[in-house]
């Protein structure tokens, strides 16, 4: 107030107390916020430098989230390749089992009753077989060959068929007669006299390789599963096994990045595993060609897995680097703005002491005017 006149001593002490109160407010604010620079007013240079560092750290943090999603996308593709490799191995096992399965052109087991005595006469063994019956066996591209039952024993009958061209006969472990075409040739078995072939249960035409049909169906089913699995190896709409590319940015300006090229893992065109047509496995050469296709597909899968693994390594290294860089940037911003709580605590104690001393000094300065009052 202008109309109130304060002495110089009182005014000096008052100004000191006002300055101390201001410093106390600032110190208490630093203690409560933990920051020595709370606004541009406190320290413009430090404030804006810290803001710049924190802004970049925030941008990189967002990139870290993007990198993690990219890592998951690559892992999904890699897991897909691993699963496809297992299916390819199963397909190779099927092909190898087919290759190990001998081709049987004629597999007609009969008669149905078990043979207990190989020296027994054919006519006595099966009452439906007459001594005059003649069995006819024709190999693929050949003429009919005849065997007369006569009074042959079972053993002699089998020997007579083994004497034919392109035909083998034997007694099975189930003790019945089996007639086969050598080298997988198709056989037509009938009777030129009587019904011996029918009576023995060996009549009919037997096609080469029918005992490998199951392997063809199993192999083709595995091909379907490989295609379906490759189509399912996507993550958030990106499938590296169906030709989708993945672009990963490593800095906030998008000037540092990597592009991971997708591949089409189709079983036909890219893996080269052709569909098996009917009776294709009847030829051992075809089976070996199929195994060669599978081996080539395995090499393709391993090569792609290696490429994905290398790319994943790069992304994870950059991810780790970016994470550490974010910590460095945030640490740098903290160095510019964080308060030293120990120092601020000491300042607070000193200012409180100063405030108390200023109050005492102000009281002493007021006593001088009180002494003048006592004169009256």
C-alpha cells in the first residue's frame, strides 16, 4: 500500500521473506513432480531438448509394437514351413512304402479251405475238380497256356504252373494257392475244360499293381493337406507362404527398413509334387521319380526356412537395438528434466530455516519503531 511507509530494514526483510517463499514454492513443486524442469519457463533449452527426445522415444516405441507383429508374422510362416516339411516327409514315407511293396499282377488265393497235405490229389482235395479239367492262364500280350489237372497232387499242380512262361505259383502261409504274374504282368485265369479255375477260386483277370492303389490315394491326400496348410499360415492377413510381402520399418522416418518377400508354396508349381494318376505307382521308375520330386521339395522348403530364419534374426536384432535406443532417449530426457530429490530436500530444509530467520529479523526491525513510540 502506497500510504503505508515502511522503513528500509523492514522492507529489506520483507523482500527477503517474499523471495524465500517463492523459492519454497518452486522447491516443493519439484519435490512433488520429481522434475526440475516442468515447463519452458524453467529452462527452455532443456525443456525442448527433453521433449524432442521423448517424442522420438514414443515414435520408436510404436515401431517396436509393429516389429513384434512382424516377428509373429515370420514365425507363423516358419511354423507353417516346419509343418509342411513334416507332411512332405510323410509323403516320402508313403512313396517308399509303395516302392517296397512288390507288384502283384494276380493275387488270387484259393481254394478257401486250407491245404494240409501237399501230396493230396487235386481231385480229392476239391471234389469239384475233375481229372479232365484244364486250367487256362494267359499273361498280358501272350497266348493262353494250359495245365491239365489229371491226377496231379497239389504239389505237382503248383509245379506245373511254375513251368509256364511268365507265371509263378506257390502255397501261401495260409495254406492256399496263389498264382502271380512275373514282373507284374496282368493275368487272365479261366478254364478251357471243366470249371477248375472257378472251383479253386482263382478265375478272373488280375490287373497289374492294384495292391499299390492305396498308396496313390494316401499320397494325393497329403498333397491336398500341404496346400491347405500353406493357406492357413497367415498372421493378421499376411501370409508369407502365399506370396504376400512384409515391409518392416526400423526408424520413425521410414528410411531404414527390410522387405521380406513372400513365396507361393503351392504343392504343384512351387514344390513340384505332381498329382498321382491312377496306376502311376505300378511302375517303379515312376515311384523313384516321385521320390526325387519329394527330395527337391524338401530342399526348397529348407532353403526358404533358412531365408526366413535369417530375416527373423535381422528383425530381432533391430528390435533389441530399438528397445535399447528408446531407453537411452528416455534416459537422456530424464537427465535434462529430472530433479535430484536429495538436493531438493536439502534446499527445502535450508529455505524453511531461512524463512524462520527472516521472521525473526523482521521482528527485530519492527522493535526500532516501537522504541520511538515509548518516548511519547
